[in-house]
C-alpha cells in the first residue's frame, strides 16, 4: 500500500500511475463545497497566518457557517445544508495543496501540523502536495498527513491505493483543483458561487476553456444568495 510505503521516509515520491487510470473500475474523484466569488476567485490575497484567505476573509464561506452541517444543532436544514453534507460520505482519502495545509513558509516550521489542531476533520489518509516533502504525521481521529512531490496523476494513484475502494476528495485550494480538472481527473465537482466580487486572488477557471464540453452542469440558487454548481463528468469523457 502506498500509504505504508510513504511512512518509511521523508522524501519518497509516489509511484507512477498506470497509463490509463480508468482501465479498471475505480472510485470517484470528487470536489465539494469549494466557494468562489462572482469573478471566479476561491481565495483572496495576500495569504498569511492571520488571514488564510487574504482579503476575502470568511465571506466566501458564510453560507456554510449557517448550515446544520457546520453549526450542528443551531444551523439551518435547507438546500445549503443538503449540498454541504455531501462533502463527507464515501470519502477514503483526501488530496490538498501546500497552501491549504498552512500559510506561506510553513515548510520551514518543523512543528507545523496544519490549521486544524490535534484532531483534523479529515479522518482519512490526507496527501499534501509540496515540493518539500517531510515524514508523515499521524494525528488523532484517523487522519495521517502524507507529503508528496507528485503530479496530479501520481498523487491520485497514491490516494486511490490508500482509500480502500472509497472515493478520493480533492480538497483544494484553487490551484490544485484547477490542475486536477485540467488533467481530466475529476468525476464530480461542487462549486458554490457567492455573490461577492474579489477582484484579485487565485481563480479557479483560468486555463479551463470549454470545460462544459466534458460535464453535465446543474445550477441551484438558494435563499442565502449563493448558487450551487454541480459538474458531473459525462460518460465517455476524457
């Protein structure tokens, strides 16, 4: 298993994936609850320890904070909740980028273990893409962070092997999402368009012209003012 192999040392690269990663039935690759502005930015700038989403603050995520999925007993149970809670079932591994795991420069802090405290919310093997790998970190609650210097295809192969037949979630940020979509590796994507204009930051859509040709797309607007966009890969897509 790739997850066990990577526990052996800090600088291992994951093995190359097969030439056709869809040659046998496999789990799905999914994206959930990725909030973007009207102009397509999934985060503002500059990112730092004090401002993880830059000048966007938490405005992109206020819709989710109001749901039962996030706020538990005090949250709402409407359509926003129904979309948000799809984030968790059936996930066996997660892939995220370096900028989601920590603020700029976290690689220089040997004690940095992510934003989420001793019990991160992933509860699965979680693969962090970075050009500076380090040994795996085992956390409470079933989360183990593995650090890979790998292409999207290589990272997905490692995550699939660790997922035990369940789906793999691409957790972000925007650059990682864009790279996996551009590589044709995403089966289902849920984006939430929030009615704000950021003007700067990191955009999801850059370089993804004609994305609609590969996906069936549905849009649902809710009373909170956001629009849920779901992209489902068409049968026979790349």
